[in-house]
C-alpha cells in the first residue's frame, strides 16, 4: 500500500502541475475575494448541476436558467472562472477515461 500512496501523491502532484488546474485554482482564488459573487456563482453551479443531472433537463428549463443568470454570466470574473472550471473538468474526465481504459474496467 505504501507504493500506492506514493504513486497517488505523485499523480495528484502531476494534476496540480497542469495548466488546467493552475488556471482553475487561480480563477477560484480570484472569485473567493468577492463572497457575494461567489455565493451567486455557487448557486448557479448548483442549479445547473441539478438540472443537468435530472431526468427532465428540458431545453426550456436550461434556457430559463441561462436567463436567470445572464447578468451574472456577463461578469468577466465569472466567465473566466467557469471557463477554467470546464477545462479542468474535461481534463479530469480524460484522465478518468485513460485510467479506466488502461485497467480494462467495465
């Protein structure tokens, strides 16, 4: 298990060294400087996640969410954070796919 712990720490450090993680971390820290903005952003992300995860993710509901938060999304700080978060999430999805494919995990 000691070898696995060492490997995991190295793996995590490699992820932290990526441009995607660095950008995400930097943008997250910028947003944290504005607690009210962060709260609004967290609420948008929560509602978006719930909508995307539900069985009734209708186009109308998605469009309504976009309308409800259009002013928030116009803030460059919010847009930069969301873009960095998306890039990091995509990186993590690719990493997960590579790991599971390499392990022949079904």
